[in-house]
C-alpha cells in the first residue's frame, strides 16, 4: 500500500494539467501517466484495496445534461473511493429550465466551494467553455459527438492490460463512427500510442475523410476481420442522427453485428470491447458479448480506476 502511494505520488508529479478535456490535446507521455496511474488503482482493487484518502476534503460535482448509467456512477464511485464528497446535479430539475445559462449554473455551483466539475453535455465544446470560465478543475464526461476522454482511456487501459501493449496493434472501431465521441477519443489516444486504427461501418457513417486523422477506413467488417487484434463495437447513436443512416436494423446486423460466425474468422486472441450500453443483437450478439473474448465488464471496472486517476491527477495538481 505504501509502495503504491509512493508510485502514485511520483506519477502525479509528472502531470501538470488542471483539466481533462480531451485526448486530442494530450501527449503520449501524459496519456501514459494517466494509464499508469489507473493501472495502480486497478491493481489496488484486485488486492482488495478500494478506499484512499487522497482527495479527502475535496468536493466534486457531476453536471450531467445527457443520460448516463456507467459514466456518472463510475465518476461518483471514483470520487468517493478517493475520499472526496460528491454532489449529483440533475439538469432536468434545475434552474436551467428557468432560463439560467450553463456558465451561470456552473459559476453558482463553484461559489459553493467545489474543486471539480464533471460535465456531460450534448453540445461539443461545453467542457472547454466551462474550463475558460471556472477556476476549478473541469473533466469532460462526453461533449456531444466530440470527445469522451475517460472512455477512450478505459478502452485503451483494457487493451493494454489484456494484450500487454498498444504499439503495433490493429484496433477496429466498428459502427456509428460519425456520431461517436468514443471513436474520436479512441483514435487520438490509440494513434499517439502507436496503434493502427481502422474505422469500419456503413458508408453513411464512415467517410474517407477519416484518413486525415491517420486512420484506415473500411465499409466491410468481413474484409478486415482476419487482421484485427481488437474490435471495439460502437452503438448506433440513433438519438444523434437527423435521418436513418441505413435501410433497416436487420441489414445493419447482417453486415456488422459481431456474432459467433464472424468470431471464427478473427485472430485467435481477438479482444472484443464495447463502451456500453450494448444493444444485444444489433452491434453484438449475446453469445459474443458474454463470451470468453469479451472484456466488456472488465472495461467497466477499469473505468472506475481511470476516473480515480483522472480526478486525482487534475484535482491533486490544481491544489
Ligand atoms: C458512450 C457515450 O455515452 O458516449 N457510453 C458510455 O459513456 N458508457 C457510448 C454510447 O452511448 O453509445
């Protein structure tokens, strides 16, 4: 335990940011510090240690304007496991419905004495706007289709822990690339750490322009299956689409659902990820989601460790 605390303090000395807004702006070194810190917390969980007093006396506010199960609970648990107090703010019952702006709401909350705001909002750039207007730390828990840095980090941590490395791996992000913040954060993080990334899905959701980010694109899952090490199966974000991107869910399933037959055509040690919520039978069948190649629930455990790392690094360094 003491050894782990010393390692955590060494890692924290290598971190200098007050906010975590996206993986695009981070260096490979900074992503490495976040992953190493999260890995220490994950090792602590496995050794039965869950409680740390690294952030006792600090207060975090969850400011969620979009629905969430995993991310919100995970951030709350992470803050509590570090000894911080947590306040959950619900947009639907707040004064936003009386016309208050997001910045005014956040400034009022800040005036009550808080150390970090964890924000999820449907508009890209909202966390960045708050970071410009607040003195406390701001963490992005998803801004529209733009970025979801802790999701990207937990996906990458899961790959690193399962396969032992990131550099040189081929990772396919499959599904609704156009509307996915998870895809964007994964691309930035994976590319910086030396992975080869393929974005794959219907032509209405995957554009050749993605090549400008240094990724390969494909409209055929069957064509890329034999050469990928990791499949990250993204949910179709129906709530963000102005029009239907494909004729029917059945057609999507026939071309892109990861099922037992497709699994037979992958590399032996294929790792199957999904950020959740999963739609069983759409992007992945139940037998694959619950099968031995799936790390879906391990991702959720790693998510708490990643959020502990993010909170500890940004708040600890803002003090
Ligand atoms: C993702 C999100 O909200 O962006 N989910 C999550 O955070 N666990 C992906 C999704 O909603 O499909």
